[in-house]
C-alpha cells in the first residue's frame, strides 16, 4: 500500500528538519524527501521545493543559494538549501 504524503506533512517535515538544525545551518530538500519516503524519495522533490517556496513566502524558512536567501517568488535554478527562520 502506498502512503499518501500531504502538503501538510511535507510542511511539517521541512519545519522539523530546519528547526532541528537551527538558524545557522541548512537542510537539503532531498533530506526532507528522504525523511518522508526513504525508499522512493525522488518523485517528492518537486513537491518539497514547491512547499519550501510556500513556507518561505510566509516567512517560516529561507531558501538559500550559496548561503544567501533567494526570493521564493522568483524563478531560481540549481541547488538550494533550506534554513529555519526564527522571527
């Protein structure tokens, strides 16, 4: 039986992993996907990135490239990292 992974569950996993690392360290989106579905995580990557955009737009996390936050509303490509935001 395949497990249904909701947006709420993805959000919770992103927030749990980033908060556990703290505001000075980051998490790779693939770590979030692996945390949700270790054996078949690759299909989740786009959804994890989409949910990261939504959380960043709400000010909950930062999406970073080379240590610098990027605008979640802009198109960005390449590797990103997720960082907890304590506001």
